[in-house]
C-alpha cells in the first residue's frame, strides 16, 4: 500500500484550487461584500464555506469521476434551479440589508454575536458552491484531466490532491480578504449601501440566469 503521495500533486492541486476560486462569480461577490462590511475575518469566514464546498466536490471527483459526474449531470436541472433560487433569495436579502460597517479598528476575531454572524456565512457560501452546476462540473473536468500533468494512482494521491485543492482555494480567500481588509477604511456607510445594492443585484442576476436557462429549455 502506498503511504507517500506524489509530491508534485501538491503544487498542481494548489494551482487548481486558486483557478477554481478566483473567477468572478456569486461566491466571490458575497465574500467581497462580507470583507468590505466586516473586515478580514468576515471575508475569510465566507471563503471557508467556499473552500469546504470545493473540497467536497473534489473528494467526490476523487472517489469516482465517471459515476458521480453522471449523477450530477442527470440531476443538473434540479441542482441548477435550487441554486438559482437560493442565489436570488440571498441577493434580495443583501439588496435590502442596511449598511453595517464594522469598525475598521476591530480586525480581531470576537466571540459572542460577531462569532455567530461570521459562522453563519460558512454554510451560505458552502451551499452556493455545491449548488453551482457549472462550478461542480468544471471541477470534475479539471480533476479528470489532471492526469495529463501529474499521475494520481492511489488513494493517498487522490486525498493529497483534494487537500491541495482546498489549500489553494483557502489561500485565494485569505489573500482576497486581507487585501480588501486593508482597503476597507476608504468605505463609508453610504459606500457600503451602494455595495450591498450592487452585490445583491449581481446575485439576483446570477440566480435569474440559472433559473432562466432551465425555463428556456423547458419551453423549447
């Protein structure tokens, strides 16, 4: 039984994690809004949910690309409609949310109500990640084609790839949250109100596109 993974998997997996997390999409929009509103820890909490979602998808891909990818493709319409409705719901809530700009000086992780606020963003972004059919199938395709660059021959290799993808994804969210946390002092509550409206409208738009595609296919 192989106990030592192919070490080349680690940088390749981390690169995949960054490439999966970096494109602008609903999760990025929500994480940026949280980082502006709550600072580094707010953005990171949202990013952790996305990282866990990426890790779960990568794990499923590692367990069996063909079978699981086929099941996801079979239920794609349901997943897409559920994800689209969830996006629109989150978008409406965010659009109507009053601006609450946390004190710029308060960049440490607090217990109590702040902890509960941050923690609630983790399942939100996790759910948005695993119900995005494009992201799910995209990660499956990347995972399936990674053999062109590095051999993944054993379970330890596959698990190392999953862990590396999660590490790359988390590195992206750490960097993005840190960057926005450093710049958020330039925002006022009025700026945050506009940010909430823009972010909410984008989430509603993403969700409407997902649901609209399914409606269009049903009508044709």
